[in-house]
């Protein structure tokens, strides 16, 4: 809120360069918020894809979580007024890769009733295949 008041003040004073700096900061904060939300939903997506891959099965609950995560990622990433997306496919893949380690740890506590440690579960699944499947689901979403 403080940034908006300062922005208004700069515009009223005709300090365009200072106002543009604040606009850049606001854009960066907004994008950072979108990245954080996409990361959270991406981890949820990966957890369920990992469990599906490891256990070679699915449940309605897992499928609903996958569908919801994909829907939320696309909703957050879609530019409403301008066409296109905030975050590119390559950036999405980077976000998913960053979240993969926490996803494997969380999936290990759930898959096979928590019998395997994250490192063991990681050897049972195809990381690249799961990341590719996640991107594909997001693109189709």
C-alpha cells in the first residue's frame, strides 16, 4: 500500500522516473507472488504424479488433486487483459525442478504407506518422465 501512495505522490509531482522505478518494483512483487503460488501448486501436482508413478495406480483423490493443481497453475499464470502467460514453459519447468525434491519427500511419506525414505522412492520413479508429464498436463490444462 505504501508503494501505491508513493507512486501517486511521484506522479502528482511529475517525477516520472521515480514513479517508473516503483512500477517496476510492483511488477516484480506481483510476479514473485505468482511464482510462489505456482511453486506450491506444482509441488502438489508432482506429489501425486510421483505417487502414481511409484505405485503404478491412481485414486480419485489423487486425480482430483492433479486436476485442481493444473487448473490453479494455469489460472495464476494466464494474463487476463493481455494474451499469453506470465511464466514461460522453460520457467515452469525450472519451478517444477526446484520443487521436485520437496515433492519426493512428501510423496515418500504417503506412497506405500510411508514405507520408503525419499531417497529410496526417488530410485523407483522416473523424474524426467514425471516432470515432462507435469508440463504436458499444464499445457493441456
